C-alpha cells in the first residue's frame, strides 16, 4: 500500500456510492497512505477508464477484473481483513413474478439462518 503514497487516486463519489467510497478511503487511511484524489467518479466503469488512460490508481471491487481494457492490470491487496460491503436486493414493489417470489423467500430463509450480519425484518 505504501507504493501508492503520493500518486493520484481515482475515487468513487461518496454521493453515488458512500459505502464503496468509505471502504476505499478507509483502506488508504488505515495504511497511512496520503494521495491526491484526482477524480471522484460516479461509477466503476469511469474509474476503470481513468486507470486505463493513466490518470491514476483506483481501489475497486474484484469483479471489475472481468471488464478491464487491455493494458490495465489488477493486484490483490494484502490486508489484515478482507473488505466487505453490504448488498441489498432491489425490485419493483409491484413485481409478482414467481421467480422473484422464490428468490425473496430463499434470501429471507438464508438471512434469518445467518449467524452474523445485519438482518432485515422483511424483504
């Protein structure tokens, strides 16, 4: 992490994705890495484009590895704890598809059985 000190950081906008923004900035803060925020993008694709064009580095979810342009590389971070981020399910309140009902029941069942983590009273 120290190698990033002094380099330009391509952040995710806190207004758009506060959890991802806070997670990335927290990692840098805990590592004692001070860097200039060169951009606060509104999505990971913009950050990936900024990295590909040489604007700086970004801390992004590992799934972006599947969409990186040629010449852009990723490296896993060696952190004491694996970063986590809360996920939510989103759907239209009037949607009555059987597959959605099945998914929501399965999620509710798994969440209520989970020993740790936040639980929602109803999905």
